[in-house]
């Protein structure tokens, strides 16, 4: 028995050491798994941020495409947006390179690393498409600039032609004004001669007077009250007038567009007969009667104008018989057509 006890005392117990080694191995594996999970978490965060940056880049590209329709008015804003887009793209590529560096620090043989590499390749292709779109936008901007330059050249040419046209118009206007002034002077000379003849023919009758540039006859010279039929006395006066006018018509050059305007006026008191419902009709009928009689005496119709003013152009606004008599009148004016 003493021998058996001695043998048991010499036997070595390896089990505790094995347990310690196994525990250490397990802890090491757990630590490695923890490190791998942490690295995977950070990589997923980086990839998520990268996808957000790509989404933002696509949104900016859409905005840039809309801005192209603004042409010249949005050109400055478009160039600023492109600058920001290039900066964002450069930042994105920097982030991609940083992620790739992190990827290189992780176990390259794992499946997760392969997926990350595939994602990075996809991102690279997306970035390439974005660069192609940016290049296309640059080409479109260059085309817009060429169109703007062409438009500016056309505008300058148009402005030059407009200035030349304005100069020609101004010159023609001056020449026309000069010609009109000459015509007016000639007509004024003939008007003075005509009025001089009328003064000599009509004498100093109190019922005929000169007011400004016209002869004024009281209506009683030609018409009875409320009537538009010429009296014999009125015809005699018109015979003198027609004779002077036909002589003047021979002297005035045909290129001068002149007419003798016959204006009929009444007093303010209303008239309401079957023949003349108002003073408009009475004043116009009297002017027409004078014109028709002068035509019958040889005056050219194209040189005569009849106008009725009713009671609306009074010479005297008083409400008495003398004012009424002055306002009932026939006026003759030699003027331009």
C-alpha cells in the first residue's frame, strides 16, 4: 500500500493547464470577432455616408440641369453650382480613398472585404458617370456662351442699323418740316391775298368782319331765322366770294393741298322743328347750302368743306339778343386739307 500511495503522488495533473489554454484561445477568438464587428460597423457607416453623398450629388445634378434653361440670366448661378459640384465630387473621391485605405487595413481575404471592394467599384462607376454629366454640362454652357455672343453681335448690328435709320428719319423729318413750312408760308401768302380781295369786294359792312384767320358773316346775311335756304341778298354776296375763290384757285399751285372750310354756327337757344331736330342739323344744313351754291358758281368741290358746330363754339357767352346775334354766323377759313 505504501508503494501504491507513492505512485499516485508521482502522477502529474494536466487538466488545469489545458483549461487555461482553452480559455485563452476562446478569449482571443472573441476579441478578434469583436474587432471585426467594430470594423464592420464603421465601414457600414462610411458606406452609408457615401451613398448619402452620391444621392446629394445626383440631386445637385438635377438642379443643374434645370438651371440650364435659364440661359444668360442663370449663367453665373450655374457656374457657381458647377464649382460646388466639383468640390463635392473631389470631397467624395477623397472619402472614397479614405474608405479604401481602411479597407486595405482589414483582412483582405474575408467575404465582407470583397463586398466592400465591389461597392467601391460601383461607386467609381457612378463617379465616372457624374464626371461625364459634368463634362456634358460644361459643353452645354460653352454652347450657350457661343449663342449669347452671337446674339450680342446681332444686337450690336441691329443697334447700328437702328442708329442709321434714326439718322435718316431725322434728316427726312427736317426736310419734311422745311417743305411743310414752305407750303404753309405759300398758303399764308395766298390766304392774305384772298382775304385782301374779299375785303375789297365786301367793303366795310358791319355784318361781315375778320376774326383771326377767318371771315365771319352774320347768318342774317344769308338766311332767315331758323331756315337754311339762301336769301337773294346772300346769293349776291356768295357770287362775289365764288368769283374771288375761282381766281385764287387758278393761282395756287396744284401741289398745295388747300380747302375753304365753311363753318355753320347757331346761338344757344334750342330749335326743334320737323326739318331741324337740333342746332346741329341747322348749322350743318346752312354750311352745306353755302358750299352747294359756290359749287354751282364754278368752285371745285374738292376745295370746299362744310362743317356744323351748332351752339357749342360761341363768340359771346352772354345771354342776350346781341350775344345771340353775334353767335349766329357763317365762318370762312382758307386752310390746309
